[in-house]
C-alpha cells in the first residue's frame, strides 16, 4: 500500500503521492499449466481439445521466448558500440590523470584534483523504462571492465527552488 512515513524526522512528507509510495507485490500462487491454458486460451475451433489448447499455449510461449531472446541480442549489439566508446572515454580520462601524476612527481596537480571527470549520456525518446534498463546495463558494463561508476537518476536528486 501507500506510505507516508517520515524518515527524515522533520515533518516533511516523504511520500506525498502514489508514484512515490511503497508497494509490496506478492507472488501469485502457482497454478497448474492446464488451468492456466484453459483460462487464457480459448478454443479456436469448436472441437479443439484442452490438450490442443495447451500445445498451442506451449508453442506460443516457445515463440515468445525466442522472440524475446532475439530482441535482447539486437539491443545488446546496438548498445555494444556505444558502450565501447564510453569505456574509451572513461579510460582515456583516467590515463590523462595518471599522466599528470607521473609528470608532477607522483602528485596530482590541484587544478586536476578538484575536478571529477564526468560523462553525460543523452538518451532520446520518452520511454524512461528503456532508459533505466540501458543505463543499468551501461553501469554493469563499465563496472565489469574495472571502471568506478555512479548512476544518478532524477528521482535521486532533490529539486531546487528557483530562488534558492
């Protein structure tokens, strides 16, 4: 259900809308395949048997799994080039900082120490669920190759007032 707890202790609303609420989803009890097929697949012809409906359901599930795997493969290939370019950017920034340290007798100059190398990725479209998945995969990719990452989402940042 929706919560309006106050973890800050300052009286400010923590969850002031349904989109900020906490929801608990429980897994539905397991239902036998036969019952599920009967409920979700109706006979296509008057004399189709329950076994026929189950076979059709099984074929549908196999096709959907294959299609989903193909989509994942296409997305992985599409992202790979961009992920490799971003990996090059991150590693290049690290190598430049290391070169500065080496050139300054083992010390990072103050002007470089006060800067954090940042990469900004702009994703087109309006489907934020796809963006969430893409950025999560990018973060995992960068971490796999040894890069330190921080993934900031707009919901993680407090909006600032215009005059503040």
